[in-house]
C-alpha cells in the first residue's frame, strides 16, 4: 500500500507541475515572433537564409517584452524562443504575407488615383495670361447707341438690292473713295461698295492722315453698305453677324458704317488708329468697335462729322446728306 501511495503522490505532483507549466500567460503575437526567429535544422544549427533577419528581430522583441512584462515573462520567453520549427515553412509564410501587403498597397494606390487624378495631386506651374482690353472694344450698349443715332438722323434701313439701286441713283449713297491711300477688298460686290456722303468724307480724311504716317501701307475697306435681305443670309452662316431688325440691328443697313481691316497692320499702325479714332468717338462724331474675331475696325460715322480734325474736333467743310446739304455745326 505504501508503494501505491508513493506512486500516486508522484503522479499527482507531475500532473500538477505539467498543468502549471501550460498555464503560463504568453501573448499570441510573441509566440508567432519567437517561432519565426527560432527556426533550426535537425542538427540544432539556426537556419541561415532570410530567417536570420527574423531571428534578430525576434530577439529584439523578446528583450522589449522582457522589459515591459516584468520578471515573470522573462522566465518564460527563453523556453519559447528555443522551440524548434520548420524554417522553410516560415520563409514561405513570410513571403505570402509580404505579397498580400504589396497587393493591398497596389489596390489602394489605384483607388486613390481614380479618386484624386494626377493633375489634382501633382503641383504644377500654370501660365497666367493677361488680356488687354482695347479702349475701342465693342459692346451691346454701343450697338444700341448706333441704332439710336441712325434713327435720330432719319436714316432708313435698306431692304433689298432694288432699294439699294434706287438710293444710289438718287445720290443718297456715294461710292467708297478708292485711291493709293485707300482700297476696297476685291471680294466686296460692286453694288455694296457704297456709303453715305459723310462716311466717304471721313474715309478720305482718315486715309490722308494715315498715309502721312505710313506711306506704303494703304487702308482697306472690307464692308460698307448692306441690305436687310443680305444681313439675314449672313446671319445663317456667320454667328458673329448682327441682327437684321430691332435695336441690335447692324448699322451697315443704313449705309453710314464701314469696316476697315486690321490684317496686315503693324502694332504701331493699330496703336495709331486707336489714338486717331478715340477723340472722334469721345466727341460723338463716330462710334468705333474694334473687333478681334473678324480683325477689323467697325466704324459708324454720323452727320456731325464734316472733316473734323481728330485733335481739335473742329469742322473743316460742309457735307451733303442724302436729302440735301447740311451745314457744319454752329452754322
């Protein structure tokens, strides 16, 4: 009986010691780290491939845990570090983990590229352009004023070619003056190379002044009188063309307006034109719209222009209108 009791005591002590050894608290992350770092071959030597770096990392982790967890964990970790594992399996697992992380990073990068395009994420220098506005730039108000002036001066809109021929025969419209200083675009039809008498006087005065500054650069008239019928056809093919009726109708329909081409002019010439035309506009003798899409000076001339000097705006001559003779202002 004594022998049986002794054997039972020894077995109970062994079972209790084994149970106590298995209940020591070791964190799961530490076990994975220690297993990866303590891979050895069957001969007891440590694995010499990429697991070496893992072994060093595991050793550093064990030291950190020893400092943070106290003496109780310090007694347990060395036993866990020397647990033998398969080094090749650990390397394959590490590679799979790295591949999954790389794939996840790639997918995240693609998603970010869709949400935030490169031109938003990448800083770049952009060219800043400044548009200079001409002092003679056209406007809706200017076009309305030109129609108001035509109505105040009693100028009717020319309806069709028959109406145009009658006004030419009556002398209400005169040919655009052509000479070495002023020419007409060859594409302009013959019956539309006409204008009001005061507009012709304006063209002669401007051409003489321009030739004195630029003797080998004649001015070119690209448009003069038009008819309502022609303007409606023009509207269908040119979206920039003015209307044929209403307050925004083209002033060309009265015969008092001409277009002078800017094509071929130097910057100095254009600057000179602006400085010559602006005082006349400020004096109320003309209205100018400098166009950039069609590249021309659109000029409506009024009866008050009688060869005025653009510097003094003083009348020089008298001009015959369509219905008779008009004296210069003040006479």
